[in-house]
């Protein structure tokens, strides 16, 4: 857990976009963790298209085709009293300070939690729209498919924050389970699924009601999640165990287990939805699981493949390294590395902005 002086965290996010792609061009946003920035790249060439800076320890990042925003989560926190005592920067007006660092009128969430920040960014320009206080360090973020809500997981507080993306306010806190980790949506935009790494469950959260509808059993250490293209199946990275679990979402029934071996981390579907691609961090491999035959193939990728994102329309995936400041461009079929993108810090939850 990181802990920083709040004075640094309220600096306005700045977008440096000298090579920014035009509207409708494919871009990938890569959170750079301890480098306090999000890098924007062309997934075909690996060329840098710009950088959004002053995003403190940014780990979680989310976007949606139906939202004009990106939402970035800070994996750091400070004491609330310390935060409230911090004066606004001298070069920022009172109105600007209020707009960029909004807080709810009443405390939502665990009363003993520190606070962290969600930064709402304009997805086209990268400019900061609003900063929202949330209870505790943010791990991962998701935006509902209809663009109405953003959800942030808080592992140290065992729950999730729900933000209304119309009012840009924190509207609910929902306890889910120990070490809430990842958030993903299925076919219903009103329900988000949260992996609880501390007790082997996945919570189905009703966003409008702010409640857990049900809990699904999912191995021992569920972390990253992805759902099938039709929203009927969920694939769970049982991270420390080194396996992927396939669940039927309607019943919660476990259908299959795919043994990968060693600690795993990120996963995603191939663009056609016929394979699950897995970052095998401990064994330095990229792994492909055929959902038709169950066959598992792999290729070496070193060191420590970490977060993984499929790039639509390119037959490629991007995979970050946990140990080195780079992201690989990988052929989704052969699993061979085609190139590397240098970054700063560590590459975390990457977001693709497809052509409009």
C-alpha cells in the first residue's frame, strides 16, 4: 500500500499530446503506476501518441464506447483530516479547485478508511474533468457498458465504490468481501461482478440498489476476470493457484478448470471469443486456451508478463511486464512477440479506445 502527501495528489492532471491521433483512430491508454501518468500509444506501431501526467500511482483505468470519459484510480491513500486541511494550490482558482477535486457532501463508505482519488478524464483530449474522493486505495476500475456508472475496487476496505457518471459523484459503497480485486460486466449493464481474492468468491453487485445480489464460488484466489462475448460465461484467473476457471454466469456453476501452472495475472479473450489468453507471470509465458477443445498452448515471454489486453481489429495483444518498464506487442495467434513499447513505471490496467 502506498501512502503519499496529499499535496502532490491534487495537482491538476495535464495532457501532453504532441502526436495525438485524430478522432476515430485506435489508441491504447497504459497506466504507468509509480510514474504517475497514463501513456497513450498506437497499438499497431507502438509509437507514443502522448501522455497524461499528474495521476498519482495510477493503477486502475477504465473506458467505455458509451462514455466520453476515462476513469483512473489511484493506488494510494492519505488520512482524510490531512486531505481536508490541505490548501488549494496558489495557481488554481477556488472554482477550479472545487471542480477538479469534488467530494461528496457526506462521507460514504467505511468511516475509518483513508481517502483516495478517482480522476475522470475526457477520453478524447485526456484533460481532467473531475477528481472524486473515494474510501481507500483503488485497485481496478470498470465503466458500465451503458456509460452510466464507474466502479472502483478497494482491496484494503473489502468493497467497491460506485460513481454516477452523469453527476460525477460518489453515490454508493458496497461491501463485497475480503480483498475486492477486479470488476467486470456481463450482458446486464446494471450488474457488476467483483472478485474477492480473500475468500474465493465473486460478488454480483446491483448498481442501482447498491447491494450484493449473490455470491459465486470461484476457486481460492480469484483476481482478474473476463466475460464471454455473449455474456453467458465468466473466466476467472485463480491467480496464486495458476489456473483459469470457467463459470456459467446464470447459475454460478463451475464448468471447467484449465491448469496453467505457476502464478498467473491478467487475462482476456481473443477477438473472436474462442480463446482465453493468459499472462503466466511466474513461469514467464503467454498462454492460449482453446475454449472449443480445451487445448493449452504457450510461448515464452520474459520477464514476468503482467496485464494483458486484446486489441480489436489487429490480431494483436498488448502485455505489460511486472519487472521491467515495457509493454510487448504480441501476435494473438502465434503468441510471438512482435515488438516492445518502452514506458515508465509499471504497466497496469490498459484501455483500448476503438475507432468511433
